[in-house]
């Protein structure tokens, strides 16, 4: 079985398991980057909590991002 991953500097921490996964999830990964940049700029917690909760992030993930927004969580996007 051949495996590979696709990454991009524009979506730090995101790993796409296939071309199909990248096509489907790059917009979401870019949105996460925008949210984190906005949070870094404003330090407004509601930016993280409201928007990342809407994207399905769990409390522990949001807390980790809030504690260190420059460090990206590794997020794997896959399509079965």
C-alpha cells in the first residue's frame, strides 16, 4: 500500500492524505489559519472559541491554540 501526504506553508500543521482530501479541505485549513492570525492580532478569545467550535474543534484543541497560537496542531485531513 502506497502512502503519501501533501503539506503547504499556507496551511501550517495541516496534512492532506490525498489530492482529493486537499481539494476538499484546503478551504477549511485556510480558514483556520485566518482565525488564528486574527486571534494573534487581537487576542480576542471569542474569535477562537466561536469560530473554531463552529468548525468542530474540541475544547482541548482550542485551549492549546490559545495558549500558543504560533504552534500549529498537526491536523490530518483524509477522504475515505
